[in-house]
């Protein structure tokens, strides 16, 4: 790939993750198919979120929407990290104001015992069907599959919904250590299988979202979250699947996470990119810069370019998902500014 004179988006992303130098930095955005686009809101006007997620045709449509507007290098299957708890039988609903809700949280041994771990991923075939459709529809774009991390899924499963600092989920670790470890280990195996099936369906890369990993101090992360992630990367490496780990608010965990076996790390805006030049990175741009006008976008991109110092082992992205209030023009500005990086 290093000798290639021309690249498409798929080749750029795979070059970065394969240790090669692409012609320019690839770019995509977390949550690029979503509420900041009027065409997405039009789809959602009559269709509940989970109905979109469970429809491969609608998943493909909303994933293609940003590709029609912007010169992006990758797409990501339209899904949600909580499809795994749903498939386990914990129940999942989305409230307009309150976000996702687990209907049967793991507050008792009986609730844990009621989870159905048998053939979980068979109940997620709609995700793999969506990957296959998107692969066929966007052959020149890198295609990302994804899943939530075991720890982040444990947070939702235990507390029942998001918000705050997941105090009840963290308390469960100390109050019920054996039960918690059993759930975390089982989740790791399901997450690994879910990612492998997405890759077999056509995903080029898989990303693990540890959205709430930053809540844990480094020592607790090493003891609680890291073992499951190592189980996942062992499976992915055996299958030859490139992988990226994203830990929100995880600057204090970089030294630890870089050794967990992922191909690359996706980082938020608090991480110094110069400190992890030895492996592929992704992200780092503060998502609020897209709300501050073109100069704000240009300054943020230039700062990343300076930190990279000419390296191209980075996939341009935001440090967190694009905000619903982002004007679409800001993404066009971002594309223009990223193209200026030499």
C-alpha cells in the first residue's frame, strides 16, 4: 500500500492503521450520521430511533447521508452500543428527554441470572445485515463497525440509564465483586463476537467505545476494565481485524490503554497527540469548535497538525460525537482545513 499513487478513503484509513503513509490524513466524524443533518431529522420524524437501528435499509440510508454532503473517508454502521444489553434480554428503550433506559437493570442476583447469554449475537443479525448493505453501497469508504466496551455496558446495565457519574454502577463493583467480574467477563466475550461478526460482514475496522472508562482511576481501570479489553483484542488479533479503542475523558489512561493490544487509540481533546506518536491515533478535535465559526475550526485543525509534526499516522476526527446543534457548513469548513495539513 505504501507504493500506491492514488488512494480512496478506504485505502487512507487502512494505510494509517497498517503503518503506511497515506497521501493525506483521512477524516470522518463520530456520530456523523445524526441529528445535525436535516435529512436525518426528516427520517426520524416518523420513525423511532430503535426502529431505524433495526432496519438495515434505514441504517444504510442515514449512514450514506453525510457521505453525500461531505468529502469524508469513512462511514460507520448506524447502530447503538446498547444493542447488546437489549439482546441479552435486559430491555432497552429511548426516552426523548432522558436518553437510553435499561428496563431490567442488574440490581439483584436474580436479574443477573435472567440474562440470556446463549447465542446473543444471533439476535443481532440486523446489525450485520446493515454492515453488508453499507459495504455494498460505499465500497470506496472505510467501514467501521463498533461496540460498547464491557465496562461501559456494565455501567448502563447496572444503573439502568445514563447520567451523573454512574455511582451505583461503580458501587456495585465493590459491593458485589464476584458478580460484577462474571458479568464483565461475559460481556467481553459477547463484544468480541459482535465485533468479529461485523468484520466478517464487511467492516474494515472495529471501534470499541469506552464512553465511561474515564470515570475510573488508572489502578481501577487496570483491574476492572483492562482484562476484558485484552480478551477482546486477543480475539481480534487472531482474526486479523484492525481495532481502535476510544476512552472518553481518558487522558490519565493513555499509558495503560496503549498496551491493551488495539491497533490505534481514538482520543478526546484533552490528550496530547505528541505523547502517543508511536501508534496510530484518531480524534482529538474539540467538538465545540464546530460551533465557533470558521476561524475556530481552522485553529483547532492547525493545532492538531502542529502536534503531528508531519506524521500521517492519524485519522482526523472529533474528540467526541458531533453535537446536534452543529451547522452543516462547519463540517465543510473542517474538510477544507484538514486538506491543508501537509
